[in-house]
C-alpha cells in the first residue's frame, strides 16, 4: 500500500473548511428567510427533557433501556453537560467520568483506565471501532462537537464489542439530521495559553416537506500550552444527510474528518533524578521536545445507514462504515540523568515514521417485541464483520546524534537529524472480526426482567513486526461470550440487579522475546441497586463488582544481566517487556447520582473505589489511584435571575505510586515515587444576554494544584495548571 505523507500544515482548503462554514452560515440563514416554504402540518408531542440524563440508552446491550433497567454502571454526558463544563475532547470527558483515570506516555499518547484495566472498547452509535494501536486505548483527541451525547458503560461489554478488557466501553452517539426547520448555533472560545476555538452547527431541510434533511458541524482550534514550545492545530468536520425513502424507511449518509497537528510535542517524559541521585524539581513548563518534532494524525469516516420500521414494532438496521487512519511523525527524546551543576549527560534519540490504514465494517441487526407465555418480551439479533489493516514505515535516523548540551538551557533548538529518504516497513497488522450476537429481555414478571445474550466471534489477526520472528503475532481465536443480567423492581422507585459476563482479550503487550502475550480470559460479576426519583428526574446507582482474570499483562521486573536494567522488547530499547500473571482480581464499588432533583439544579456525583491484586495478594497497577470522586453541578435560579447559571465541581483522587529508576552503582536502582492526593476545583458562570446569545466563563484547577500524573513506565509529567476560558454562544 502506498501512503502519501501528511503535511505539517493542512492544505489551505482543508484548514479553512470550518472557517468557510462559519462565514457561509449567515448567508444560509438569509437564503432560508428569503425563500419561505410551506410545510405540511406536523403533530408535535412535547416531552420534558432533563439536561443531565437521558430517557434510555442501548450502550450496554443495544436494547433501548433506561439507566435503571440496565444491569451495569452507566454514565451519560448529555449535550448540556458537555457545554456546561466546556468539555472539548475525549480526554476532558473521561477525566470527569466516575472511576476513570488517565495518564500519558507523552503529549500525544494517552491511556484511560477504570477498575485497574485499560479502556479499549470504542463504539460509534453502538458499532465497534478501532482504538489507538500505540496505546491500546481510546483516541484522546476525539472532538465532542460532533456528538449528541457520550455514553460510558463500565465493566465487561463483550456482548456488543466482542474482545476487550473488563474496563468500559465508550459509545459516541452522533448528531443527527432530524430537524425539519433551519437551525444554526455557533460558539467562539478563548482560553489560557492562546487557546482559540470556533464551532458551528447547522441543521436545515433540503426539501420543502423536510423529507430530506442535512446537518453539518465544523470546528477549528489553535492553541499553545503550559509546556514550553508546544503548539497544536486541530480541525474537525462532520456532515450528514437523512432521507425519508418512505413512511417507515430512512437512509442516512455521513462523513467526518478529524486532524490534529501538534508541534514540538514530547516523546516520553523528563528526567526525574540528577546524576547524583537527588530528585529534580522542574517548572511545570519543562519539556524535552525539539522545536522540529511533530505528530500529525488524521481520521476520515464515511458511513451509510438504512433503517426500516415495520408496523408490528420491529425494525431492521444496517450500517456500512469505511474509516481511513493516518499519522506522520518526527520525534525526539532525551534519556538519562543530567549533572546537577552542568546539565550535561542526557542521551538523545530521534525517530521518524509514517503509519496508515483502513477499517471497513458492516453491521446488520433486527430488534422488536414478541410474546411468549402470555407476556411481552424483546429481542435483538445481529451480525457484524470488520477488517482493520494498518501498516507502519520507519525512516532511519543517523546512528550518531549530536550531544544535547546543558539541559538547564534547553530551548528546543536541537539540529533536526537527516532521516533516510526511503522508508522501511516495520509493522503490518490485519485483523478480521466476524460476530453473531443475540440479546433477549424476558419479562418474567411485572417486577422481574431477565436479560440474556450470547456473542460468538471469529477473531483472526496477522501481525508483522520487523523486530520479532515471523510466527510471533498470529492469532486465530473463536470465543463465545455469554451475558446475563437480572433486574428486580423491589419498590416503585428502586431496583436490584445482577449481571455476569465472560472476558476474552488479545493483547498487544510484548514479552522479552518480542512476542505477543497470550490473550486475557476471565469472568466479571456486578451487583447493585438503582433508583429513579422525582418522576425520573434523578437517577441513583450503587454497583459492586468482582472481576477475575488470567493472563493479565504486567511489567517484567526481572533484570537483564546484559544491561543491568529490566528486560526490554527486542529492537525497542525504550519499551520495557511485559509478562502475564494469573489470578488477578479487581473488586470495588461505584456510587453515582445524576439528574435534576429540583427545577434549575443539575448535578452529577460519582464516588468509586477498587482494589487490584494478583493471586498472592500483591497490588497491581499501583500508579492508578484506588479512590476517586468526580462531581459537577449547575444552578439556574428562578425568577428575576433566571438568565444566570452558576456551577462548579470537585475532582479528587487518592494517593498513587509508581516504580521509577534512579542512578545507582553500577546499575540504576528501582525506587518508589508517590503522588499525594489530588484535588481539582472547577467553576462555571453563564449569562443569557438575549434568548439567542450567552456568555460563559469556565475555570479549571482553580487551586493551582501542582501534581504528577503517574504511569507504569515512570513517564511522569505535570498535570495542567490553573486555567480559564470565555465562550460566546450564538443561536439563529
């Protein structure tokens, strides 16, 4: 396959796409007013909406269930919640989700965890999609402007996603072209470190009767950072058209585009110790990046969806998706321990590569009611197939690089290496996944519901890696994943639930021989109580979970006698090898409250705790905090102050620990690095100047807490300092 390089700056037409959309919107509004159309009468049934909750979700089983009817932990970020907190990226959303902790290897590689496991299941409208191969987790740069809501189901979700960790599945619900009248909203945000962002969201009918409708969303963002040198330019565009082919048949076509272009990004972290063994104490702006480094990423998606509703309550849906993935990067890193006086002693590394691929998928399912033994039940049956193909190419760096000089005077002006002009293929992966699945919701009694499901998957992976032997990366697994959930309404407002599922997860962690670790297997059980209060305006949930796994990847701590350091992956001197452990067990609880207990007051509160241990009771992944609190609330007074909204939140996490290596004689010495508890405070203030214009202020980490974010490799970095933004919201 031939992959053209991604430019460091997007072509002018592409870069100005969102800007042109913004400029054209007033003209579209004028045209809409100049050519009024007479629409047929439409019956409208009003239904009260709640800003922070949804009536139903299919994120766990694809059956349309309320949160109370779903036998797992579910968090939903509605459009209003996303806007109140000014949550622009996937990382900002998940960092405010109960139980989820994120860390990063550098500025561009972020990993999300919950219950001690990496989140590796991503879905678009309940259809599985690829995650980031370099991290095995979810792309943190996904822009929230394209989605109506974001649903997070914690625990094992193999019924929908197939193979995956018992962590969580993130379901992105796209905005739809469902408006039969013209509507335009836009926002302009200015934030700390020259962060500027413009968003436009346009809905319009394309025919007089509204049978064909369109929607387009454009985003442009340019920003600097609290880190020295770092800048980034992000663009997103989404367009969809829906056409009523008949009274009960809808065809939807869609396209989305996301590109991020960081400059002077890091690769790895900064030195934690001086050469004499004392700890460093850098400013939060410290960086090891060179001013020529970049890591451009691009994702483009085409989709076609056809839905037909039958008169008996059944529906048939099919979705065809094509996704293009690409990245182009040049990286720089310094390793070692600088002299505390001269700043000398760091070893430079440089890397240049290009990656690209495609994912094609087809999903087909039918769902509807049926009667059995005099009671009404529901079922969904479906099949899907996907093929993911990725290839990576490396441009060799010079064997010898210039000395880095005095790190105390580092300004990124390191000479760019002359990389090879020809690329060598270093990785190639082709993964085919074909699945059949079914889920039933049996009404055993008016107060007792059973959800039972089964998914059979054929998972075939052929992986090439230039540093490993030819047979190291061949998977042919055909697991069958059962799912069972029981929900009992023991009081009008309260339900008790229990659920069980099994786990299967191929791993991309490598051992000291350069081979993939064996797939992870296990079981997960959840028990809990859920409630709906104040007429469904407030949801509560308490979940107890117990997950047991074999073949769980952890770092290989054994020392390589040839280097005096832990074993690394062959050909990858910066990647520590991994080993599997059996008998891993994660146990804990999650408490969540969300909704609107009284008019004008919205809240979300989550409190979680877990333990993760091996068969001998030793703690695993201690760099993940065991206890976390995620909270946010907003209040709009009634009466004369109804145009004002005030809010804020507190995110808290307990202490955590990571193993890092300090200089020793003759070899580096493993030592423990501890991060004390972290408290982050946020605030919101919004005022509606008119019905269609508002001004919003947001602040984060207002106490300016200075803290480290830990990971399994000791790539520590500083969390974001105190920051703020102002947003102008307009609607036409």
